[in-house]
C-alpha cells in the first residue's frame, strides 16, 4: 500500500503596518490573501489612519486574523505590535504600499532550503507600479554584519524587508522579537544587524517574489538624507563587532564616501593626481565605485 507524502505548509504570520496609505493598502492586503496559502495568519496594524484605510481593512476583515487601528509610536512600534500577536512558524512584514507577487509563498516555502533556514530573503521588483517595475538584483546584500552596515554608503547593500521571512522560534530564542522604536528610517537594518550577530541559518532565494513601490512618500526618496544619517549611526554602533580587517575596510569606504560627497556636493573638479591618491588611500575600493570611475573617465577624456 502506497502512502502519498504529505505537503508541509509552515504557518506564516504576515504583518502589514499602515498609516494613511489608503491608496495602496487594498492591493497589499489582496496580494497576501490571493496567495491562497493554506497556513496563513494576516495581521494588520493601523496607526489610527484618518483616510479610508480602516474602511478598506474592514472590507477584508473576514480574511484578516487580527487588526487594530489606534495611535502608535511609528512604523517600528506597529511592527512590534504585530510580532507580539503573531503565532506563525515564520514572521514577515510588508509595508502597506508594497506587494507579494502571485504564488510567492508556495514557491518559497515548498522548498527544503527555506524550511531549514532561520532567515530567508531575496531581491525585489521596484518601481512606481507593479506593471512598470523592473528587477532590482544585487549580489552585495549579504546577510552578514559587514555587508549590512555598508547600506549608508550604497543601497545595494540593503536586504529588502519585503522579501524577508524569519523563523519566529529563532527570534524568541535570541530575544530578537522586536525592533528599535527610536529608529524611524532604518529600523529593519538595525534588526538585521542584531539577527546577523546570532549566526542564523540563511537562505537567499533566486527568483523575485515581492515588489517595492516608489512613491511620493517613500522614505528612501523623500527623506534620503535623514535615512542615510540614521544608517551611519547604526554602522558606528555595530562597528566594534567587526574584525580588525573589516574595520579597516569600513574606514576606507567611509573616507571614499566622504570625499565623493564633497566633490559632488560642491561640484569640485579634482585632478587626476588627486584621484590616484584616493585609490591608494581607500585600498582600491574607489575603482569599484561607478561615481569614482566616472570622475576618472572625465579626467582622461576631457582633460
């Protein structure tokens, strides 16, 4: 007598923090519901929206396991409230203007590499709308502390929160089941830094299964300077956890970033001799930076 192997669907808790994103939240909620995933918990934490957000949430409340609408201390606080009530094997949060692509959960979690991992992530589609989006792939966003703290220098190093799923048991075991509510731009970066220090088993899936929306309220666009400033503070907070060699590399990159900022901010025109000195001082990180290579190219072609 043959027995069919039973498919295991780990329980997923999907947290949707929201505040006055009524123009987008319906698409986000539907992208979760329409996964048709058998073992799903949907949690919506609304910060007391004054637009039509609550009306939309109520429209889908039969499919939502838990939701509230009350004032909170910001996005990190909203996510923490969701984490407190989550009961899934894996937890994730997706902002209320982003979406999961069709059949994403099945593709990710009917994969043994995912089931055996503590931290799962991938790349995303990016754009103003899903229809007009394009893949945003990078090999630089590795789940280790040195890679993570370089986000202040380049967005290529960030792990997109829309793609992340974390084993809840791992979070609870390591006392990591909350984000820093004093951070308003890079709370996910800080969280991932803490997680990386606990050496999770990591899996980066190859196919893209989520979408990051760029709009007029996106923090990376509207408040990029404040976000970068907060990311740099996080980097300096964790720098003591780096190896001696990693610290040395960090300050090379920091020097290069500072010089490039001065050059472009003040529209300076450095000569070729100066640029060669920068390569020497920054341990050749400069030749990996497109902005710096552009300066070299301009000097050679237009001298």
